[in-house]
């Protein structure tokens, strides 16, 4: 573990900033001029540096490629109304990152590398932070195994890297979702709560099938009965039923503990809505919909923030929601945006300044 934070900084001689159209920023397409890299070897973190963004040279026997020891996080930085760079709840992401690391038999990354390294990297590339509404600087910390040997065991060496990407809205329009009944994302005892690469690789085929039938994403269900609702694609999900905000519980370890999810639970209570974290089945949801009790459905996540759902399909039942008449999701998004941009006081201490 690094006792004192000493980061070597090598700046690029040619910035890509002028080559990027900030009026058109698809998610995850453009990357800033620099990245942070730290190596783990001999039981400690070392060689922490910020250097020009560049390709990696990887051995064909790299352990991460063969055995899947790879985790990541998603965080966002903004410019507040004073022009200061601020990051939304990065300490929660550090906590979740190290929870994922523990599950995947990987070393924890210390705060002085994850948080302080991130802040120094953003400071170097602060001109890349978009200032338009619904735009941000997306932060992607990730770690993967780097042993160059075949054999199913935890690696002894790792790379931790942070890259930055200016981005606009993840979804341009309200989503259409179908409920998944064949494929399974996670089961109790598995790695559903960890943000590891395999979770996303395993989800692709179901999502691809859904898109071929005209849907944007899928709502995952449990592995045994395929009726207990989990999460939507890359998001947690909320249902406003009879004035109560309900989101699936984290207790079974099959759902990612979303930072935006947690923030939404707090703000919804401040808005005066009762919140429930519990099991909810597709049968309960359909029954409530037919009774006219489901007012809104929306996803929450770092990339999407708050994303309304306009249609939800399960077998022959299609539930449609009037996004234009929704009031809770838009107000929730507005309140979170106001906290991030400094329009209202940050009473929760969620924003971390980059200085």
C-alpha cells in the first residue's frame, strides 16, 4: 500500500481536445488526454502515474483474458455553477469497487490511489468536462489480473487504471423494456452484486434478442421462478405503485448496490414519498397495473441518472406509461442535477471537489 501519495505526471504533447465535437458526445466514444495507472505486485501497490492515454501491451497468457478477474466502476464529474470540478459520491464507488475486488479475489485499492489519483487525473484533464445540461465527464476506474501464466487461481499481479470520457445522455428517449424469462443474470451465491466484467458479457445475448424485437433493454428476473424482478440492463429499477416508491431488495446479493439507487431512495423520501426495498414479482406489478395503481416506472444508474420507462412487456401483457404525465421521475432527476451542479446546498456531503 502506498503510504504517501506520490504520483508521477507526464503530460501529452498533443491534446485531442480540439478534435472532439462537444455538441455531439455519444456515451463512451471519446477519451481524454491522460489516464492513471497503478501496478500491484509483491503484495503492494506501486508505480502510480498519470500519463498520456495510450494502448496497453498485453501478453496472450494474461490471466484476466482467460479467467475473468476484471472489475470496474462508473462515476461522474461535473462543473458546478461556480465552474468548479466536482465528483458525485466517489467514496461510495470506492467502497463498491473493493467489495467487487473481494468477491473476485483481487486486492483492495486504497483511497489515496482511487480517490486522490482520480482527483489529480481530473485536474489534469478538467477542460474536458462538458458544461451542457445532462452532460458530464464519465470516470471509469477498472482493475484486471496481469499474471502471464495459465492456471485457474487468483493472479498475483494487477493493473488499476482510470480513464475519463466526456459524454452526453445515455438514452436519448424513454425506454421500452421486456421482461426476461429464459436467461439469468445472477443467482444467490453468485456475483450479481459485484461490478465484474463477466456480468455484462453474460447479459449481451438476452439484450441483443430484446433489441431485435423492438425493445431497448430487459428486466432481469430471478434464476429459479423467473418472476421476481431484479434490475434493468445496466440500471436499478423503481416502481411508483399507489404512491409508494418500490425497488427490489439487495438482500439476495443478485442486484448491484447502485450509488444512484441509494441517492434516489434518499431524495424520494425528502420529496415525501414512502420507499420500500423489497421483493416484488411480475405478477404483483401486473395486478397493480391493471388496477391503475402503477403511476411510473424508471431506471436509475450512473450513466443514465434517472431514465423513464414508457413500455414494459411480459409475455402477452404490454404495460404502457405516459412519460409526459410523469412528475416523480422528472423531479427526482431535477433534484439530483441541482445537487450535482451546486444549485442547491449539498446537505448530504455527496459532492467532492477537485482541487
